[in-house]
C-alpha cells in the first residue's frame, strides 16, 4: 500500500479509522440486530447485506424491514424511506462548504456514506481544524460502513439459524444510546444544551400532534433556526466607503 499512498495520507487514514471507533462500537450491535430482524422477516443473507451496502441508513433499513414484513407496496416503501432520510439534505448542506478540496469522486463517495453518526463526528472535528482532510474523513466513513455491513452479515447469518430475541439483550436500545452519546460530545455550552433540549421537545410535540416522520425534520429546522439567531451570526450590513 505504501507504493500507492504517501506517508501523510496513510497517517490521515489511520486517524480517520481511529475517529470511527465510537461509531463502530455503536454500529456493531445495531447492525447485528438489523441482520437478525432481516432474517426473521424472510430476507436472505445477500438481500440483508445488499441493503446495508447500498442503503446504509439504519433507521430507514429498520423501517423498510417492518414494511416489507407487512406486505407494503414498493411505492409506499420507497416514499417512506425517502421521507425518513430527508434529514440528509440538511446534513449535506451543512458540510458542503468544507468539501471544496475534495475531488469529484471523493465528494460522491463521502456523501454516499454520510450518516447521522459520521456527520456528528465530522462536525465536531471540523470545528477544531483549519481545513478538512479528505483521506481522514473518507476513511472514517468507510470504517463505519464496513462495520455496519459486517455486523449485518453476522446478524443475518445467526438469525437464519437460531431464534434470537434482540430485545432480551438490549440491542433495540443501542441506536438511541449511540445518538445520546454523540449528542453529549456536541454540547459545549449552555446554549448548545438549550438547543438540544428544544429540538427534542419539539420533535416529541410534533410527533404526538400526528406529524409522523416529519416531526424530526420540522423540529430540526426550527431548533437550528433558533440556534442560528441565538448565536448572533446575522450582522447588519456596513455601508461602503465612498
């Protein structure tokens, strides 16, 4: 490998892999649980692995499994997954200004593998760095993707051979637990904590009001807007010197 990449790139890849450790630790039980549920829903090993390779969206995959098990139509399945993943538009828009140094194929690969968890890690990392490092960021995403796919394969293989109760081992709580941990790393002051609490409260209110999957998107937009104005980023336009 040394013949194809220089020392600086190799170091960036190792740092990216190290930065992916918290995500990998969360993805292993969640991906395993997804594989088990996929096997219980009648999806074979190849199908479960293909979902993790090409979809790579935990919440959407779990929802898709439930819809497929209930005999949902392809159109309804596609529309539901689309709505659930609309939040990726917000995440991509937030990181787009940092991707100027990326080559086109790097931008495509990075955006394809961007998830909620990797977005949280990248956001925290970019706040402390003068410029993004493509090799580091892509390596982080790849490690997360590989761990998700590998754990899916393991879960699907075991689930197709053994009866496995994911709730008994607490695997169903792994996803929200990982999100809580990532949120804690993002909170740096009282304003961040207030915005996080506001977003959570709004999402619950909208969900109870019947907003469904739109609850998360609406809460995110409103809380992000409140955070933007509270930070005082909007400044009055200064008159030009004559």
